[in-house]
């Protein structure tokens, strides 16, 4: 998703730890807003409704996949999250 980021001294959580790229919530939000498809999902979540299929069908495969997973996304503190449930139905 992100090859490199410009950081400031205030960004204490930026760095690589055990193969993970760590971002502050505001940096993650910024990166998601810059991604065309995730920005679209954010718009859907902010509107509080799933768009109709005809509006999505002309878009790329990522938008179609996100549309099919509509119930799995939440907007929390400005960041789009995907909620996963284990086979018993427990959210993780």
C-alpha cells in the first residue's frame, strides 16, 4: 500500500516492526483518502448506505469486491476498517 512516507518528529509510531509498516491513525486516513477505491468506500460509509449495483457495476473489480462485502466495513475515527467474523459469528 505505502512504499515510503514523509514523517515528522511527532510521528512516533512510524517505522517498521516485525514486517509491519506502522502508521498513525491520521496518516492511515490520509493514505486511504488518496486511494481512489477506498475513498469511494469511505463515501459510501459516510452516506450510511450501500450504493445500487448499477452505480458500481461500471467500476473496477476492487470496487465491486468492496460492494459485495458492504456489511464488513466500518468507519472508525476517520479510518475504514474491515470487520472479520470467525466461523461461529464472533467479530474479531
